[in-house]
C-alpha cells in the first residue's frame, strides 16, 4: 500500500508541474539587466571515432543559437557559443567541461556528449560545479542526476519497444551486438532480463562486444550467420557505435545476409551515419528512434528547411539526436524565460513540466526525473539512406531513469522536485539513496 500511495502522490502532484518556478519570475528584471552574453557550451567531438555522429550536433547547436539571437536573444541578451572538441577522448570531455564551467568563458549551460562513457566522465564535474548538461542521445538508464537533462531515449523509449516489435514479427533468437562500453553492456543486461522474462531460453541469446572503431567483422558475422541458421527466426539488436557500423553492414552484405534473412535493428545508426555510404546492402534493416527525417509534419519540414539553408547543402540530413537537441535547447530557453534568470538552481526548478513542440507533430514534456516524453518509432532503411516508419507508439512515452526489469532498480524512481529532490528513491523502503533527500 505504501508504494501505491507514494506513486499516486507523485503522479497526482504532476498537476502542479506548470507552476514550478512561477514564484521566481520576480528575478526577471534583475537578470535582464545583466551585461554581456549568455554563454552556451557545445561539447561534441569534432575528431576521432565519434566525429561521424557528433560534429553535426555542434553545427546544429550553432544554428539554434543563431536563430535565437535573430529573434532577440534571451532575457534581452545575446547567446554566445563556446565550442570545444574533446576528440572522442572521454577524459577530455571531463576536462573541457570543467574548463567551460570555471574558465574565463564561463558557460551557463552545456549541450553535449554522445557516448555514455563520455557522459559519465562529465557527470561528476557538472555535479561538483553545479553546471547544467543537456544530453541528446539514447542511453542505458540506471542513472539520474540533478544536473543532467536526458533528452535522448531511455531503454523503455527505444530498446524495449524495439524488442517488442521484433517479437511481434516472430523473432525467437537474439544476437545482441554492441561496442564495449557502458551503454551497450547495461542496455543488453536489461534486454537479456526482459527476453528471459518473456520466455526466451539462454541458448537463444548471443551477446558479443567489440572495441570502438572495430573493423574486422568477418568472424563475428560468420558466428551470427551460424546462430541464425538453427531453424528459428533470428534478429540482431545492435548497440554498435560510431564508425564501426560501416564495416559491420558491409560484412553482412559480403556474407550474403539480407534483412530478410537476419534483420538488424540498430539503436545508434541514423540518417547521418548512412550519409556517403552505399545503402543498397542495408535496405530493409531497421533502426529504433524517436524521430526520423522522413516524418510527415509541418514542424519537421520547417526544421529541415532551416537546416538545409544553414548548411548550404541540399543533401543535408537530420536525425534523432538533432531533434533531442532541438527539444532540449527550446526547453532550456523556455525555462530561463520562466525563471527570469540563467541561475542553475532556478532553471532546474522551472524546467520541470516545460512542454515544447517535437518534430513529429506532437510535444515533449520535461518530467520530474529529468527525462522527457517521446514517441517511439521503428524505421526501415531505404536505398536513398532514409527510413520508412513501419511502426510507432500511438502516444508519447515517458522515459524511465530506472529499469523495471533489473532486480536492483525495479523499485526505484527519480523525482527532482522539492521536497523529494531524490534521484534514487526506493518506494518500498521510502529511502532516498542519491540527492539532497538522502542527507
């Protein structure tokens, strides 16, 4: 009964979301008088193995900042980007985040990172220095920080729905292939538990990890081919990241594995990763995201037009993490306007409940656990490098910080509103393990 009552209390209090930060509007006049620009940190790799994915996000942030400045800026001040290149080195992300928050060009917010390894390197820095990080990429969950806003998908907004879709298509054997770091390992731990809970036998699950930048896929793809030849429909669930994806798909084609034989559903392959490669061997393979460039909505068409005009490239593509930055940036702008200041604590309070348009024709809301609501989509790769959406959720899905499928986290929730302010609340013992409420 305690758990149910607490969940009802937390859910019921959501009617007050729109009032969060209302009292802080008195700060608006003082903040508007501040001199100088509002600095926005952009922390994305422009070199190294992750540049294939992250460099576009830097350019998008510059576009969003330019557009905001053209509309008059924020609180009567212009936005000034502070760009750094952590060069796909996780320790450099932490070092440069510290520089952004303590240096002469002190930033008010950071938009950045791609891999979970880089995010986890930055997490203690933004917590120590009370910075704000908007993180735009799908991740493994099992984390909630008062100083991070997770605008990419949690596992219940990508991985679990993707598996459900494949199950509905008759898949019985599962090859879980990933890059060897925290996101694939934790996501696959959740997926393995979920598959077993749904009656999948140990022998029908294959798990393999490879290093960043891995290119020698012949042996592993051969193992997958053999794994899929046992008389049961087989699929690959891919958490392979970065430029390792190109030789992986090439090797599938080299060994004659088509989407009709063993379909791949990827969590880190989007329109940007498909740019400039021969997509013919990939046709029919899938990706699970919360946005595709092919989505039919006026908001999406306007965003694409802005992006093409900004880049000067008629072939420029958009992708899911770009939408996450679009949503996160607009949420931050609205939260700053609502608070009347860029003060971190005021923005953290005011952003809960903020709702902004997404690019698929709906809206996304920042929830008390610092995750957002998102639709979930499955898209099939087409020969032009775009995706055809073959399935989507009828409504948006709220992101879970803690998985329902792992025994150590199934009773945990996160709620950063006062008076709880807890990132790891056990609803059975009523104890807070992380946050001011734990003190």
